C-alpha cells in the first residue's frame, strides 16, 4: 500500500487499476472479492483508495492490517503535499508549476493504466463480452458525455460545451443497484461470479472489528483536539469527510463550503496552493486536501509547528472517518453475499466502473489543457501530446515490459522538460 500511495497518481477511481494490479495479480485477493470491495468503496463516503486499502487489509490481516493499510496508502502523498506547502515559504509558490508540468506526463501514464484495466475487465467477460461493452459505453455516456464534447472541441481549438444531464459516481452506482435489483426480481436468478472462489468476505467479524478500530481512532483524535484548541475545525474535517460522496473531486466543493466560504481557510491558499498541489501529487486527493487544510489552519493559529500538528490530526481523522463507514457496511454485507442480487452485482460492477474510468481519462486531458492555459502554452498541443504520450507509453510497456515506476519517471521527466521549454 505504501507503493500504491507513492505511484498512484490521479486519486480516486484512477487508483483502482493500480490497486487491482497489486492485490489481484499478486494473489492477495480474488477478482470477486476485489469487485465487492470496489462496490463498497463506491457507495460509501470518503477517499476510495483508502477504503479499498482498509478492506483489503482486513481481509487477511484483521483490524490492525486494515488500519495500517489505510494509513499507508495515504501517507506518501500527504507527506509530500504538506512538505511542499511548508516549503513554499522558502522556495516560493512558483514551485507548484514544476509539479504541475510533471503531472501532465503522469496523467498520460495514468490513462495507460486505466486503458489496460478496462481491456482486462472486458476480456474477463467471456461470453458476456458484448454485454460488458454495452455496459461500459452506457456507464461512460451517463457520466462523461459533456467531458467528451469539451475534450473534442478543445483539441481543435474550440470551446464546445454541452448540457447533457449526467450522473456522478454515487448516482451511477445507485442506478446500477436499481437496474440489477429489478432484473433480479424479474429473472429470479443471478449469473455465476466472474471468477470463482470463496464468499466475498471471509469473516464479517474482521470487518466489524476494523470498523470499531477506525471509530475509536476518530474518537481519540476528536478528544485530543480539545487539548490543542481545534475541536471545531477538526469536527468540520470529520463531517466534511463523511458527507463527501464521490472522492477527491467532490471534496473540493464540500471543503469550499465548510472552510473557504466560512473564512476558516483563505480562498487564495485553498485554490492557489492546496488544491493544485493535491491534484498533482500521488495518493488519495481527499486526505491530501484535508491535511493541507489542517496545515493552513495551524499555520495561521500558531506557526508551522502547530500547522504540522493539525495536518497530522486531519490526516488521521479523514482516513479513519471514511474507513469506519465502509468497514461497518462491509460487516453486514456477508449476510447477503450469496444472494442472486449480489452475484449479479458482482458480475457487472466492474464494467460499470470502467465506464466511469473513461470519464476520468477525459477529465485528466482537460486538466492537462487547463495547466497549459495557465502557463500560456497552446492548449490543443498539450491535449494531443497527452494522447500521443499515452500511446507511446503503451508501446514502451508492450515492447520492453518496463516497470510502472520507470514509465512514470519517463512520463514525468519528459513532460517537465517539454512544458518548461514550451513556456
């Protein structure tokens, strides 16, 4: 999980293929269990990668493995985010431009990972391949039609906009639950699981214990907050976490309402430093932003030392709050794991997620062009370079079987140099 937190750029759904590679391909989890975890992570609030890590940790290592895994996947990116923010006083906020320029190439690398994951899911469909393709396309159009129009337009130097009604990630999953529920009642049977194996969770007891452990950690942080004089602020961190469905992107809007609109954190620090740094670095975006908010709050209250204390408290609280909800839901999931509804859900949840991942790819291309626009670089050129770069990275992977870290370093270095020259 430390490795995933270090190389997992993009946050949220973009980390699903990275998690799948580390957990399923290495034999820690089977496909069916990973699909179940993905479902639970998508219908509960908070950071998706953290919840996936907690669920996987509890599967084979109990409540302690769950807590350590969740903290580990969020630690590298949070450490880098807070460290970079702390260094702005010495090196200036202009340093963020270097991070964003490297992130352009890293986005192309993430697109390759997402494409390979989608292809793997489609191949696993077997006789249901055509149905899987239709599910992926329907899921994508339900969530990303507007992004598709915007990307195509900006690639050709036009500002096209569409107002097609769209679903967010939570609404998509809920719609999937309704469709599968209705089809199950009509057909009264469910398909066999995509991959055989044990029930989705070996022990509901482990999930309950893990949920209890995360709940205790939440309570400890909140009680300790009274001693450092930040109970109100950290209470808002916890509340904003459990009311944020859709991960990091959704949390930006939630945090704006909780912290920026209320004047707790200056808007220029939030949008000028915390958000762009969190988006450019690896790991779950929600936890990085929460920790950045903690650092900013503590910095204003008593200097950089108190800033680090509040960053740590916000880190622990945001991780624990979202994992507590997910683990408690997982504890009750085992009772219905072998029903026809759950079997059908397990068969189709990953194709639905794949459609969401295509939308994520388009959002990354738009973000790259936004970075170019802010730096005075031709936006269509950067958009096309992102697509061409993704194809080149895919070809390198196929031809030389390079490690993901090597591809990531190549992508980040090339884009950093290229963007600096272009600017």
